[in-house]
C-alpha cells in the first residue's frame, strides 16, 4: 500500500526545502516555556508534511484494519502457498473501509442522481461534527498563545451546557429568536466563569493550571451527573430513573442552516464567526497583542508594562467562553441525541479532542478551522464505516492521534520518506545535510542548508 | 509548566514577607470557617441528635463469628468535639507563629478531625455502621495504581520530561497484561507484560519528546488518545467476541506476612494482601532513596533542573531521560496490570481518568515520592469512602461527596501549598550544542 511513488519523493524534498528556508536570526540559548509553546504551534510547516502525515496515518490505520480481521489473518497462514488470497482479502477489507469512510464524509457517488439532500448529506454531517471542534480548537489556541494549557475544556463546556440548558427549558417566556440568543449567551457566560476560575487561581494564587483544570473537570462532571440531573429543577420527570434533563424548548433550539433534511445547524455560523473574531483578536486588538507577548516571554512582557495577571485571566475567560459554546451546540444543536436535553456524557470527550485540533491547526484560527473540518470528516466517515464495513470507530481515534503526532514531528515524516528515496535514487547521496537538531518548533533558527537541491 | 514559577518568582522577591503572612492568615481563617461549617453541619444536624450512636466495625470479614466487637461512639458529642478541634487548629494556624514543620502537623490534625467528624456524622444511627478495615483495604487497593502512576510521572518530570501520558501508559499496560495473562494463564506473566506495555508507551513519549521535540504536554494528550484508540479498537475487534480466551484474568493472590498480619485491626487488612501492594510501597521507598541518596538520583535531578550544566560535567542527558521515562512507563504499566487484576477483565477506557489523578498526585505531592504516596492515599481514601457510604441513607448524594477530594485539592493548590515549583527544565527538550 505504501510503495513510494516518485511524486512522493519529490514532495518530501519539496517539503524539506520549504521548511529549511533560511531564517538567520541567531538566538541565545535561553529558551522560555512560552517560546516553546508558541513555536510548536506557529512555526511554518508545509502543507505537504501535513498531507504526508495524513497518508501515513491512513496507512497505519489500514495495517490495523487488516491485523484485526481474523478472516484475513487466517489467509496469512498459507501466504506462501497462495499469496493472492491474502492480498485480495486484505485489499477488500481496506478498500471497503476507506471507501465507506469517504462516502460518509464527503459524498457518495451513488447519490449523484439522487436529491440534493442525499448528495449533500455526508458533507453536512462533516460540518456538524466540525462545529464543536472549531470552538474547542480556538479555545485551546487562545489559552496557549498566553502560555497556558487549558485541559479544562470538559468542565467548561459542561458548565456552559448547564447554563444553556437551564435557560433553554425554563425561560420559555422569552419570544422566539431572543430565547435562543439568551440561551447561547448563557452558555458562553457559564463557560467563561468556569474558565475564569482557572485564570484567577493561576494569576493570583499561583496555582498550576493543569492541576486546577483537571480538578475542575471532575467537579463539573460529578456535579452534573451525580447531583444536578437528579434535582427537581433539572430532572425530566418523563424519564424516570435516567439522569437526563428536561428538553430545551423548541424556541431555544438552534435552527437548521441548510434546510430541514440536512444535518447542520447555525452553530457552524457561530463557529466561523468565532474563528474570524479570534483571528482579528490576535492580529489587531491590543489585548491579543498582549496575550501573544505574555505567551512569548512573560518576564519581558511584564517589563514592557503589560499586566501579566490580567492578560492570563482574560485569555482564560475567552478560552472558557469558547468552550462554553461547545456546551451550547452540544445541548441546543442537532448534535444532541436526546431531544436537546442534558445528559451526563454531554461533553463527548470534546474538551480533549480540541487539543489535538489546536495542535494540528498550529493555534492559528483558520488552521484550526481546517483541522476541525478534517477531524469532523473523519468522525462523520467513521460512523458510516462502522455500520457499513464493520470497522469499529476507534480506528478513527488512532488515525487522528497519528496524524497529530506525524504533523508535530515533521522530521519523522521526512525521515520515513527520505529513507526510501535513498534506496531508489542513490545519486544524491554523500552531500546529505545532517538531520536538523531542531526541526521547526523550539527555536526560530533553522540552520539546515538545503542539501538536496 | 514552569510559567507558574516564572511568574511567581518576580512577585515573591519584591515582597516576600507580606503576602506570606497574609496567605497564612487567609488559609487559617478559611480552615476555621470550614471547621465552623462542619460544626453546624455535622455536630448540630438532626442526624446526630436524639442520643444517636455511630458504629465503627473492626472486623474485616463482617460474617466472622466472634472477634472484635464494633466501637460505638455517641455521635453528637464526638462530632462536636472533633469540629471544635478543627476550628481550633484553623485559628492556631491563622494567628500563632509557627515553623513550617509545626504547620504541617496542625494541618494534619485539622484534616483528620474534619474527616472523622464527617465519618461520625455519615454513619450516625446506622445499625451496620462503617467498617474501618474494609475502608482501609479499599483505600490501599485504590491507591496502588495511583501511586505507581505518580511514580511514573515523578521519574519523568524529575528528569525534565512532562508526563501527561500516564493514562495511556495505564491503558496500554492493562491491555498487554490482560491479553498475556489470559493466553498464558499466569497473572504474573501478565504483570510483566503490563510493565513492558507501559514501557513501550513510555518509550514513545521519550522518543517523540527528546528526538522529535514535540511539545510534551500536547504529546501526552495525543499519546493518551492513541492508547485509547488502539486498545479500544483491539478490544472491540478481538476481545469482545472472544472474552474467555482473551479477556479473563484471575485476581492476584494475597500473601500473608507472618507476624505483622496479626496486628490489631490493621494487621489482616494491610499485611494479608497481594504482593503488588507491598511491591508498590517498596518502590516508593526505593525511588525516594534512589532520587536523594544515589548517584543516579543526583544525575536525574541535575538533568531535570539544568541539563546544560549536567552535560558539561559529562552526564549523558538524553540517555538518562530515555531510561527514566521508560522506567516510569513500566511502573505505570504495572499499575495498569493491577487495575485489570482487580476487576478481572479489560473494558474500553477502563482507566477512567486515573492517570490524570496520578498526575495531580505528583504535583500535590510536590514531586517527592512520599508526597505522591500521601496524595494518592488521599484520593484512594475518598474513593473508598464514597464506595462505603453509598449504601447509607445520606442527605447528600455520594457522587457530590466524591467531588470533595477534588475541591480540597483545588484549595490546597491555591492556598495551602501555594506556588509549587516544578523541576526547572520540566518540559524543555535538551538540544546539545
């Protein structure tokens, strides 16, 4: 499956020369935590490395699919007697899995003659899956750029969901669209408050934000599942014995974006607006500038007269607000499987997948959008793959994790592809540049001379 | 992770004395106020009124004939006395000058009296009462994986590699343990395989952190995801259809230490247990001695604080980091093996966030083995308590009570512990040259 074609070798070379563009800015040995964080996420990286990372991850996924199929593995037992048996069986497994992945995520060729709703169905699923990831990726990015690591997405989105859900089912006196707007705002406020606690504890009390967020996740989770959903205010009397809240009133539910048959709600518009807002925030606003300065080097920012505590609290407030928006789409959006009511597993692990999306998008707002679309597509396709090709959806988690690892370690991707380039084409040997000590993340100085040109 | 200390240093050097006494006052008063709430909630509630008594069972096996009879304490007076003691401790801590060592003792007494007051209140009026030995046993069983996981975190972070991937190491260890133990029939082979599985995850962390220089906190999160995906996928495609041959292990046999096992109350609980529990405590002592008394430990700490300086005197920084991270992974893998041995089979995502709790224990325990042991014990204890009190008729659901350790950790991190300092080079890759 992974036999390298000449195009790929050239691609690897192109990728290499792209990242190896000389940037002669000698920097001292002092390497601040904030600098490292920022560079991981913002350093240039060619799209080709990302593409190759996706290919590699899919290849590993294919190997796992074959390994897990007992039928195919039995054929491996007599591989040398009849290799065709094994190869064709393996090929069938892989192609049926990945073709249903594609059909579930992008479009199904069989629906070309069907209705537009059928044709655009997979794409709209992808968009719906991508929506919360965009919010989450942006949230992680804002905190990260200020030098903080927000593992507390789970807790923040749960609190946001609680607020949004409460407004959704109880403030029914509000007229139509206003009800929805207030519910969305409530979700934002909820996440914001919960994120703000982290920022405050970090800035004022010096508490470690990783430990604080982990603890707050548990508090929110247990508070919701263990107590809140059993109270008379929240618990749905129609679902006796189940920890589930009253459903939100229909006026608070996010409407469909592309018509009733397609599975996308206007949360997507909020997400795109948020991406636009965060992009503006980083590029143009004073606070955004301060956030970046604090993330780069807190001591220098303080010397320059920036109030570091204030910036840290502000960035956690923004981060929490964006996480709260996930809570909104999870409760009031079409993604909610329980008729727009709150259940204990409302977070669906999104607080953590957001981190991978942020890394893949390098904490750049539009990069995050792209990464979310990719992961959303994998989720949507994985759902179909599970039903159609009987490949369990966990493989998607593996593929996502591998993509992130490969993208974060471009040197590995290049090594893998260069290794084969050597075997095929030995003419370029001898003048090979030594492997860069510092592929692209930790410093801005890249001293690799392009040895392959 | 060092931004906390980086931002903290500047403020503390400017005014070192004033915030210190103020935070001492604030935390002492906070303790006193919580004590007063306990006085009102536990001591004066109707639950302990009417001359109610609280039973504390002392027999590990409640069906045993004869043996120790339970202790019966008058609920209200005891709860009142304990909460008053707690308030007193808080006030003393706030206003009396004391050294750091005394302060830790005062905090300890405060904490113990609050917990005891709570126990007296929880079990008041119950005819069964609380079984002390089984709480201790559950605490030990729950703490073992946390201790092993936090040793993993400790070894990595002391040598300068942030380890968020403890969760993944648990999962992979558990998975390798269960599949080996089921196919060989030997749980010990499973435990060894668990160590190897954890070490494999550890080596991934080491390679990607040290060679490919991926930002380590992110790397940890991604490795957790990877472990979750791989084990979940293999569980569904291999184990679920064939539980008996791939996914069933026996429990670890207990091993009775002669002599110690006959100590009053705690003997049968603590000294008639599976070997891994003793091994865990032994490992804590070993890591402590190793870190602070041996050449290896000195080098590890040097590499974690100032790798460039360590390199100058000839220490192989990266080699030491690789070794320590893999050793840590093996510890966490053993913790994973314990988890499956305890339950008897593997289920998807069975670690359920324990790796993150272990990480919290590392930080809570201030990067020291005994601190991690104490913190893990605390988390194990509250879990055991939630388990034991769930059958008693409580006015508060036990899930809400089980948030208490997390809230307490928050308070501790924010107030009592203050600014904790990670090893200086924690999370920073070392690039020679």
